C-alpha cells in the first residue's frame, strides 16, 4: 500500500491577493503601397520619469536577407532604441519575436511574468512605436495606473498610418 506524505507550509509562502493583468491589442493596418514591408514594433512601459520600466515585446525581421540581419534596423525604432534598445542583447527570450502581418495582435501579461515582475505600483504609460522600411514611423501612448485596484481600466489610441487601433485593459 503506497504511503502519502503531506507537508504543511503554512506561513512560509506568501502570494499576493491579486493577479493583475495587462491586456494589449495592436492592429497592423493594411496599406495600399507599391512596396510593403512589415513594420518593426516596440511595445514597452514608461514610468512617470519617462524611462523604460518594462520591455513587453519587440517585433523585428529575424532572418538574414539581402540587406543584412534585422537587428541592423532596430535603431530605427528611435524612441525605444534611445531609452532601452541599445542596452539589450537581442534576442531576448519572451520579449523579441518576428514581425507580424496585417491584422490585430493580442498580448497578455500578468504580474508574475518576467516583463512585469517587480513593477512597482504607480503611474505608467504604454508606448507602442512602429517603423516600416519605405514607410513612416508612428508612436502611440496610453497612460494607466498599475495595478488596477478594484475595477478594470482601459485606454485606447488610434494610429494614422503605421499603426491602427491600440487598446489597453488593466485588470485587477
């Protein structure tokens, strides 16, 4: 007969009473242009001091091509590059990934994930920056408070060219 061993860990593990969540939707619009390239996109959080508090996601061309490797063009994400990108050694597991096609792309982060680990309560801004070869650049910002206390928060921004709608929901 197998024996079951039960160990009580009462008081040894402390978990927060909440599991805050950040949901983001980023739309890459269909453009009617002769030469289309998928945009490079940086999605990050800025603190009240306008410094990068967390890199959430960076989309870039990951294959070698005739023009070289995609990391060569990451500095074109100017705001992100100046504030954070140049200090990162890409690829970054769980942060960097390939460029995305036209459409809506959903991202979700919880306070237990590496991107949000250690994010202190306070005022933040979601920043989504996009740049496209033979195209333009666009930067959208949505302010929010972290973590949401009792009710969800939401915000949205609408791009004009390189980005479509960007939506943010912060759940307690």
